[in-house]
């Protein structure tokens, strides 16, 4: 079992996922179904893949899961960007701050893991 309290990535991605769920419920109340669905899928996938990476089959599997988390992070940033810049959508600045912080952690993990894999 993964200890949430001792893993900053898991702690932050679980909180972000819960906040994304709440935000997507607000979008759905405003009948913004398509963006809500896309954002819910990509936003929660960051945490799901980070969580899966905690028990990898190999170093390569770990890197693969973190790369998927990074990909989903970029997609989530896109959907949040659209919400932020659309006059008909509500926006939560806190989500933007969280995604930047999570991105720093994921990219650092990825950079470190790739350099170790390449023997640097």
C-alpha cells in the first residue's frame, strides 16, 4: 500500500484529482459537458499513472508511467487554458497553481530517471 503522506507526488495528484472532480461538476452544472468530460479524464489520469508508477515492473515501466502522467498533465493544462480564456466558463486559479507544481515534480522525476537510465 502506498503511503500518501510520505509521497509528495501522490499527495498532490490525489488532491488535484479531487479538486478536478469538483470543478468538473461545476462545469456540468453549467452544461459544459464536453470540456468537463475531457478535463475529468486527463486531470485524474495524472494521479492514476503516478500512482501506478509507484509499483512498477521495472525501471522502464516506471519511466513509461511517468511519461504518461506528463502527457496527461500537458493535456490538462490545455483544457484549463481553454476554460481560463473562455468568457463563458468559470475558472479556478487554484487548479492552475496546482498543475504547475505537479508538473515541476513530474518533470524532475522524469529528468532524474532518464539520466540514471542513460548512465549519466
